[in-house]
């Protein structure tokens, strides 16, 4: 089945510098969408293929996000989009990278307004930006808790609200938020992350209920263990992947029945389906893409 509904559309992707966000941005570009790629880490060159990198004068191996952010200078509240021209990859047709901290509501509003004014109406959006905090409840700091919610939950609220306000008068649009299967099951040493994703999931369902009568579809993709820096960063030795797949009885964590980790593209393909015209009657859905890890019926 060929998915349709992307050609000529403007799509906003947060967390596009790597992992799932990068995979989503790549598929959207390949499907004909104009992609607005945002991330706190300003280096989003890897979204591009080799031909586009060369045409933009980008190195095949981009600078790290930290180096790119340093090159941009200090970020200014409410003006994160102003330095777009300094981001590697800017100028490639159909690709518009912007540094953005989704926790900054003013910056989100300013960027959405700029995109609408300079590029046109945003019809598609994918919330991927997120962070992971791993600590027991006894050791978790208040600052870690607040920051996890600021990005994972407040960030989705800021972006979704800003987009809903411009989509509502047009009575069209589709948003997909990447949550987590941790939103539905308790996990040791992941209270902040799991709670933030659970809150985000319920927010998106409420958002979807309000926007559905306006013809705007809001859906959720809930990945399980996926081969991203967030996942591999939790492994302490070479056996991390095997333990993730097998599960660990001592932490009450089930394994993955399919016997493998998800790749970022596995999640991205689910996102693309929910954005597409073929999913035109799907709203408020919470699609688990976790290889059966949650044993969810």
C-alpha cells in the first residue's frame, strides 16, 4: 500500500536531530512533504541524504549537537527560530531546520507563527522531542522531575496548542505524538519518565477529543525499546541488548516476544501511517509499537 497525503504538505517534526525524530523527518521528505525539523541540538544534517548534504555544503559527518549549538551562540527565550540560517542544512529545498527548545512556550509560538508566515500552513506535525531520567524515587531530584515533565509533557502541550490554534480555523490537520509503552506500565527507576509519558498520552487523547469535530486528527504512537541513543545509553555493558530482549525478572520487566529491538524506522512507519490519508478515520488512537513487550491486547 502506497501511503498518500504528504506531497506539498508542510510537516513540523520536533526532536528531529536523531533517533525516531530523524527517521520520521527522512520519511516525510521522501514522501514529498516540506519538513520543518526542530531540535534543541542544532545539527540536523543527518536527516538529509548525501546528495542534499553536498548541495548544502554540509560535511558527510555533521558536527555534534553541542558543537552546532555553540556555533549558534546562546539561545534567547522566545527567539529560538531567529538563528535558523546558521543551522547546517538550511537552504536545502524542502528542508527547514530550526533550533528549538519545546519547553519554551514563547519560542514555540514564535516558530509556528514564522513557519505559517514564511512557508505556509502547517498541516502535519509529529511530537518526538523527549528526554529520559533514570533514578529511583528515593534519589530523584525535584529538578530532574520538573525538567522531564517540562520537555516530555509541557513541550507536547506547547507545540500541540500552538498548532491547534492555527489548524482549527482551517478545519484540517493531523498530529502524531510519540509517547512510550512506559506510559501504561510501571517501571523501576523510571518514575519521572513513565509519569510524564502517561500525562502526555492522556493530554493527547483529550486534545484529540476536542479537535476531532474540527477535522483535526490526533493520535499517539507508543514505542517500546528502540535502538536509539536514549535506549543504548541505559546499557552498562555489552549484554544490555540481550537483557532488554529477554527481560529481567529482578526488575519485573517483561522481554520482547518478537525477539528484537525496534529500529527507529519501525516507529517512523507507524507514525507515517497515522499521518496519511489512509488513516483518515483514525483519531485518538494509542498505537503500541513494542514487539509485544507490554503483552497488550
